[in-house]
C-alpha cells in the first residue's frame, strides 16, 4: 500500500424511476434489500460516504428532479476500482439483476461520476447538475461514466 496523499474521491449518483410506490407489494423485495445492500456498501473497501434521508438509512425520501417516483443513490468512494468491486458482486449485483421488475426503463443517462476534493460531500443539487451535464454533453471531466473515465483534477 502506498502512502500517497489522497486529494480527490469519486462521487457517484444513480437514479431510478419506480414502477410502483415504495410500499407496493411489487417492490417488497427491493425495499427489503436496501438495508443489507447499504450495509455491504458501508463495509466495502474504498467506501467513504453515502447520502441518507431524513430518517437515516436509505435515501428513498430524498427528492430528485422534483419527481416523487425517482429515487436516488449517491455515494463517495476512494476510486473507480472500489466502486466497481462493490457494484458487480454480491447482494448489490443480485438486486440489480432484477431492476426491470422494480424500475421503469429510461432512455436518458441515469448515473454519473465526478471527482470531489477529499472530504467534500456532494449535494443533491450537485448531482442533478452533473447528471444534466452528462445528458447534454456526454462524458467530460465534469461528469463522466465508468466506461469513459477522467482522472482526478481535470474538472477544476
């Protein structure tokens, strides 16, 4: 392990448009999976922070784009390797394999990444701006994807 000074951390946001209200029986498996998946994320190597709602735990009550059918997940990670390791294994992968049961398909980008100074926590307004920027301009240092990454510091 290196003793490199960490100057930036990777923020991510992803949103989903629910097919049903959160308390609908069709979403029971999704809702029941939130706490376990969040616990796995928080224990993951490279996890730094995640957005939580007024009641704590998940952020299903946090408004995004002024639409109550949209739920948001926002977190900060050490780097893209740490985020990817979490995303593509275990409980998260199992739950996301069923995403078409729970969420509407959306043609526009629903997730984006950006670098934040180490210790800074993004706001929902930051995330909305980054996602809109990605939708309008494609991947740039300001808002990018795992497939088209940019190194820290490029967006300053």
